């Protein structure tokens, strides 16, 4: 293995030691179709104004929908929603088929029983390495009871 490949692997392994929550980020295509992807590259940026950031790989099939829509929602998953995380990460089509959800005021899909929801207006899209960063101003927040789905060392785990 080349030294560059070893460095990339070490970098990935090191970042994998930072436990993160798991979310499904949703939006609408120009034709109104709901789209969503699983992410763990999400964070809050500011309280005043309330801003969040989501990183989406440039190679993501659904990136164009997030870039062309003025709104997106972050659905933070509960520990019992592993199946949703897997579905929105791997299923190529019809990701919302059979999934109960409703629309936020902005029209973004809000997945039923998510641990939390942040409905956002896109304020900026930045090019960073092999990802695009969506910066969103939070317009609506909903929080429910439960425990988060956690991603650590390239796998799912639970809080102890």
C-alpha cells in the first residue's frame, strides 16, 4: 500500500473514533418528489442566527436535488431506526416508499418518529474537497423523547 493510501486509511480510522449521531437529510426535487440521504457529517454552527451544516459527497446521486431546492430538513434518527439509516444509505430508488412522513412548512419531508427535526432554508453551498457543504438557517425545530442512533468505528453502536 502506498504512503498516500496508508495516510488516507489512518485519517479515516482516526475520524471514525469521533462518535457521531446519524440523520436522514431530506429535500424535494423540482417535480415535488421526496429525496433523502443518510449522513453523519452534520453539526450546528451558530445559535444566533440558528445555523447548521451538512456535508454531502460530490458523487452523491441526489446532490443536485439538495443544490436546486432552497430547503432541506435534518431528521435525527433514534437508536431503533437503524433500518431507516440503512435504507436511505443503500436503497437506490423509492426510499420513501412505505415510510410514514409529513411535510414541514417548507415542504421538506419530516420522517415520523425521528428523534429530532431541523427544517432549514439553504443560505450557502460551499465546495470543500470531495464534498459540498450545505449551510442552513433553521426555521423549525421539533424534539421527541428517545436515544440517538450512534455511528462509531465505521459501525452502529448504542449509548451505554
